[in-house]
């Protein structure tokens, strides 16, 4: 989709009712379904975090940026995600968290991102994070500068590819809590996007498709 056309859809996206749980469950592993209920995590005192679903133009086409995290001793090692991370005391709100983390991880300046709206928060049981996704737009193609400490690779996902149902698959994964499980996922080139990122992408996809 031409980026100029995508920008025209932004007001409609803002006015859409988010599908929330109904979209999340489509890309949730079966074992994660109970954790999607709003009351599931209320006694867990989850840590707050935020991610940026950043849209930008490349060769006049609309793209979304994802990252592959570095390998490290942790539950999200080597996973595909959006730029983002945990809230810090200096962040005035979760929007600021998403902007700061996006700058730290992929080098896009906060002033170059128009934060359009928040999407539905989602709880991640293995790390006890409550993640707030934000839809953001950069009007010019960013000069990405991935952090070598946090990012192994950048993944540029064209919007037209993202909206194509053929990239939705089921695959076997080894996780921090199970040796082998079958999960729904997005297959982006050679990358498997699953878990919380896939659930957030599902809500994004449903919302965009509802206004096309």
C-alpha cells in the first residue's frame, strides 16, 4: 500500500473500536488463553512496558519495523518483537516509554514519530510484563541505527505482506515453559513471529482490515 494512501486511513483507524481479546486469541498459544482474561494478572503486580508499532515509507510503500533480539539468558532471547521495553522512573507515561525505547533500540528520534493511538494492553506471563502497544508514524524513512547490545537484526515488514493471510501459519516451537508446543504465528521471510508480538499484530491487522 502506498504510504500516502495509508496516511489517509489514519483518522478511520483512530475511530475504530479495537477488537482486543477477539483478535488476541487468534494468535495465542492454547496455553496462553487463560492469561488473556483481564483479571488474570491483577494480583501479580506486573511490570509496565511499552512497544512501538512504527509505520514508515520505504520506496513510497508502507512498512512496519520489527526487531530480532540478541541471544541472552532470558525468556525473550532471540525473539521477534517491536521496538520497546520496560518503563523507567523518568518516563512521564507509557507513550514516553515507547518513544525512548524505540530510540534506544533502533535509533529513531522521538520527535520524528507521531504517536497516533494506544492499542490494547497484553500480559506476558513468563516475564510478568504488561505491555502497552502504541501505533506510531514516521513521515520519512528513518535512518535506523540498531543497538548492537539489544538488536541482532531489523525486519522491515511491508504492510501488503502483513495483511496477506498466507503468512499466518501454525508451527512447533520450543519455549521457556514447554519443550514443544504448536503455536499460531506470522512467517515473515525466514522469521517466525509468535507469542505476544503475534497477538499484538493480530489486533493491528484486524483493525486495519476493518477500514479497508
